């Protein structure tokens, strides 16, 4: 047949072995899913389609906080991305090289988790939307708003770990007394406070808040091998002193 008898192919027609590329629009954005739990009107998963969505935005989407909620104690959990996981593994590897016994067990517990807590102040974020306290959200974030807790927990190297009622204006030593006082090997100057929102502070510098925990760490046990070495040195010195005294007496 005459080649001119074939219909002319239009640019929109497809044929075998054609490759079609569908490119993403430069103005489209990935949908961000954020989980909201606790003392809000509507718990659930919220999809944020706009860029730079913040804590105040998702709380508004969830219908706001309900009476009895503790905005000050709210915490934000975030999944580690690949870069953060790589850095964490590098830090853990260095830590393992200088750790043994119980320390290595604690390090392994850290390695299990793929999430971390971001210390937030939701009350300030809601009072000042768009401020630095109004943290921007990323995909997979989990916002947890607890109910108001009127107690303070005391744990660690104290004589009787306890949970007591919060007493406005009292310092951390008052609460340690409520737990029977410091233990025998307590590191008193290193006591610290863990707040509900995930932040921490040295007890002597921080302020006790409802729902927080006062933790008293323990001094590391003395190395029995080092003690025996010092005892051996002491015995050797005493033996040498006795020999010197004996030789001196003989010379006389």
C-alpha cells in the first residue's frame, strides 16, 4: 500500500513501547498524618494538607481541649528518620565500647525505641499560636494530652519510693522526706525532675509541678578489685616497714 494511505498519527496516540511519565506537580505537598490522643474533644488521626502546620492547628482540628486536661503536661512523640537513626546508632556504638554490666543493658534498652519525646509547652503554644513554642508537626507525630495529675512521684535512691499529693510551693526536698529521705548511696546533688511533657531539670534548679517525678540517682558501687589492690599495697607497705624496723634493731 501507499505509505500516504496510512492515517496520520496524532501526538496524543499511544503505541507499543511508548513510555509515559507523569510528573508530580511542584505545588503539591505530601499529606501529613498526626495522631491526637487524650483530653481533646475528638481523638483520632488528622491529615494536615497545608505546609508548616503546628500544635495549635491540630488541637483546633481536634475540637480543642476538654475540661480537666493538662496542657502543661502534654507531650509530643516523633519517629526517628533515617538520618537520626544513623546518628543514634553511632552514639550507641561509642557508648557500648566504654560500658559493661548494667550499663550495657540500659544502652540496649535505648536502642530498641525508634521514637523520641519532644519537650513541648502546649499551654504556651495555644496562648501564642505561631510562636517558637508552637512546634511545627511532621508526618507520624503523636500528640498526647493527659488529664490533670495532682500527685508527685518520688523514685530512685530513697528509703521508701512513694507517690504523694502535690503541695503548692514545696521544694523537692520536702517530697524526698515524704519518701523516707535519701538512701545511703544517694547522689543528692544530682537529683532531677522529670516533667510530664518530657522535659527535665536538676531538682535544685527546677520547680515541682503536678504530675512530675523526682528521681534520685545512686552512686556507682566501688570496684572490689581496686579495693583489693589498695589493700595489697597497704599490706606490702606495712611488711616493708616491719622489715626496715627489724634491720635497724639488728644493726644497733
